[in-house]
C-alpha cells in the first residue's frame, strides 16, 4: 500500500500558488512494485482467516511457515530484493535469512486481521510521541501522517480506531485487492477509512475536506507510483527514487506532516512512533526542485533510522535500489 499522487496534482498546485514542480520523472526498466502481482487466492486467504478464528494467532503463525516457504521458492524477485536489503543493513543474507525476512512480513500481514477486528488486546503496544496526535486532536487540526512499508501501518490504524482517532489511509490498493476485500468483509466500517488514489483535482479536494475537518490523513511515502514525479536521494548506501507528490500535496493542504511507524518485535509487541517532520512544506518558485529534494532526503534519513531499529521489518520485496516505477 502506498500513496502516489497523480500528475494532475501539479496543475492543482499551480492554481494554489505553489507552481509546477519539474522534478525529473523516475526511470523505467526492471520490475517495479506496481508490476508485482498479488500472490495467493481469495479462497486461500479465507482459509487462513477461518483457521485463525478456530485455532488462534499462535497456532496460525505455525501454518504460515510452509506458506512462506512456498512463496520464497517461487518468488526470485523477492528473494533477490530481500538479500540486497539485508546486505545493505549489514545483516546475514543467506537463504534462511531471506526466509525469516519474508516470514516476518507474513506475521505482520496476519496481524492486520486482528487489528481490523479490534483485537488490540492480543498485542503489547508501546506509544512514542502519541502526545503529538493528542494535541492535534485537542486543537482540531488536521495533518498528514507519512509512513513506509516498514513494520505495520495497520497497527497504527487499529489503535486509532480503538481510541476513536479520525484517521484516513490513502493508498494504491490494487496490489493487495484480494486481501483488502477480505478485511473489508470482516469489518465493513474499515473501508470508510480507506481512500484510493485517483487522478484529478477531486482527489485532492477530498483530502482537503478531511484535513479541514480536523482529521488525520495517512499515506506511505517510500514508493513511487506509476508515472509519478520523483527525486533521487541517498538511502542505505545507495541511490533510490522516492516520490515528491506527498510533499506537493502537503504544500497545497498547508498542514503539518508527522512521521509514523509501527515496528513489530517478537512475539507480539508493536512499537508505535510519531514525530513531527515539518510544520508546513514550502516550495518556493526559485529552487523548487532543490527544496522538494531536501524534504525527500530528510524523509529518507529518518526512514533509515527506523529501519535500523527493526531491520527485519522492511517490506519492499522488489529491486528497490534501481530507479524506476
């Protein structure tokens, strides 16, 4: 799940006084995340759901082991991506380490169901920086929350729903359509908090309504969407392409940005982090590209920091360090 912002947003920015951002588009070749299809079937997902309801979280986690083994065996792109990331982190990157990395992803994906169902009692949740969100709610101020495909964004959503925090998640959901359909069936109210990325100014206006109403709008800012403008920055010793659209969106909405991450630690602990990123994004007409890249690089630096807190929580299983969509 990620939140690419359509190119139509560029013209909207011009109308709002921010101007057109002429950051170079991402390069192309290779297999990007938008081309990686969803694995599994609806029947298989429902089987896991039923198994989980019958036998509980602990026993279902055992079931995931052969499932992940099957996935690793048939997913060379994911194996290569995991090995590359683990090497960059200075972690062991043998085949069994790749398997453990993919298993961690499966564990957090399984936990999504419990968070959607409101079963936060199954987890030990620690909150770091939650007072920032409490203050926003007290002031009835809207804000953007930037996360990443690191740990569990759903942990934050589940805790927010439990505490009645008005939180909306923006994303590109096609790559996980089957899983999201199942989760929506389990909790129909959860769909109301999901906003699919769409081209055009109507999408931006919809987000503006939420922010102006004092709600939080969360998105993942670590993947470039198809055809989206991007900036090249440093991350874990290499160059990556990260989207500039989220910062352009923030400049239009004129609201603060907070970084949020939910890091998983065995057996059932989620450490939630929230920290202020910028009170307002400023993209001056002179040097706009450099200003945008500075925001993106700052985000990349914080992303690297949180990666090092939980090295096995990175869930970008494609060739991330090649500049492409």
